[in-house]
């Protein structure tokens, strides 16, 4: 098999005893850990975090990819829990906020956007999750179920799910420390967040499915990111289960 860009990347981003740089970090130019939309309309989410009652044992036994959903909307409290569980702030130590999912160097390169198709008391639209304040920032209102479906290779679950989670990476947050090796960590970080979301969804009796089959630039355009400094890398859908739903 020919060696392609992936093989080259894997090879050229290896650590070895001889390749690790000795230079310190440029603390004055550390990228901001939180993206904000200062002029956006805000929707404050409830800070209650005790809705995940199911045992980890049950959740691990029951999680599976769900691609068909009922008409029933997800509630605002459930949305709040899903956002917190996937990537919310979980503790502060020495003035530094740590989150529910681990992150290489605690640099947290992943941003969360959601397409709301059907959530009680939240208008349909596209929002950014302002992690620091556990708040939604409204980017645009309206129905975007068809647009996100087209951008995800026509995967209809994006229209019928209550919520589509879109995770982007702000690459410099990690590249500032890890250079090109950051890409390895960024994808791992996104995986942790997605699994947290999947487990939290199962615990709430909801279904979820990860999505990586997507037209990157179409998703980027929909949420208004440039695709270079910041780009979509992963998505998930969440919704209520159909009766007798297994898939
Ligand atoms: C990185 C990744 C990307 C995926 N992308 C898609 C996708 O685009 N569409 C889809 O229907 N399922 C997608 N899935 C779900 C997998 O198909 C699913 O996890 C797998 O078949 C195992 O089934 P289970 O999740 O029910 O255990 C993805 C899963 C992962 C981890």
C-alpha cells in the first residue's frame, strides 16, 4: 500500500528521545481557552447536575448508536446536562477550571456548537456553548435541520434528532504547546467529549450517534468558522428513543 499523508503524519509527529524540544512555552502568547460571542443573545442554563441517576454499569451495557428518533422534544434541563456532561466545568484548582472530559495539557481546544431542531423552551437555531458561564450563545435562529443533514452526507438523523452537537477545534490552543503533534491530541480530546455525551444521553434515556462523515467546509460555513484556524472535527446527534427502538 502507498504511504499517504496519514502515514507521513504519524511518522513525523512521533516523540523520540532525540526529538523533544527543550524550549519553554511562550506564556505571553497563550491562546485564550474560551471562545466568546460577546454580542450574542444568551440563554442561561440551569446548573443542576444531578439528573444522571443510572449506574455506570447499566449505561455501559445500554449505550449503542441510535439513528431514529421520536417526535418528542428533549427538555432544556436535559440539554443543560448533556452540555455539562460532555465538556462542562467540573472543578477549579488553583484558579484553573477543569472540565468533565480530560484534555491534553488541559488546553481544551474543542468548542461546542449545537443545532437545535426540537428542544422544549429553546428556539430552533444554532448556538455556541459558552463553557465558562454554562450558557448558550445564539448565533442564528431558524430551522437548520436540512442544512446540517446535507452537510453530513444526507444523514437524515441530523434532521430528526432533537439536537446536533458540532465540535470544532481551535487548533492553536494546542499547537501553542505541542506543535504538529497537537493534532493527535485534539482528535483524542474530541473522542472523550463525544463518549461523555453518549454515556450521559444513555443515562437520561435518550439516544445518540456520533458522526464523522461530513463535508467539513459545509459544516464550517453553517456555524461561521473559517475552517483553518478553527474547523469542525466531529458531531453527534441526540434525541428521544422511538418506541421499541433498538437502532
Ligand atoms: C469516529 C466515529 C465516526 C462515526 N461516524 C458515523 C457516521 O458518520 N454515521 C453513522 O451513522 N455512524 C457513525 N458512527 C457510529 C458507528 O457506526 C458505531 O459506533 C458502530 O457501528 C458501533 O455501533 P454502536 O455504537 O451501536 O456500538 C461513528 C462512530 C465513530 C466512533
